[in-house]
C-alpha cells in the first residue's frame, strides 16, 4: 500500500486519520481482528507500529539516506535538496 510514497511529497492533511491511507490501514485491522470499535483498532495499529505517518517517515528517511550515498551524477546535483528534506523530516517527527 505504501509502495512509492517515499518519493512523493505528502502534506500533513494527507496523513490525517480521516484520509484514505489511514482509513485503509484501520479497515484492514478491523477485518483482521473482527473489531469495529475504533479504540481497539487504534490500539492495535499503535502496538503493531503500523501507523501511516510513522511508516511513511521510516520509508522516506531510508529512501533519502540511500539517495544521499549514491554516486549518480544527477542525484549529486540535488544533494542539497536531499539534505534539506532529511533535516526537515527529522525536525517534523522528532
């Protein structure tokens, strides 16, 4: 479900709990545990560390770290942007 999202710019409103990504994760947990109570589902998402914002943060950090270490000439042109994105991620999620 998260395939390719690390390369896409996402804003906070897209990660909110009423957005379709979070809704899809919550629906999957409802089906897995046969629960319809939101509190139980949100606890399961928290304990299994499957929240959308955390997953995308981890994927983006890993993706940008790999880009930073690349020897590609085109990526080298955008190293300052990569460093700014990484520092912005660390500030937003710290």
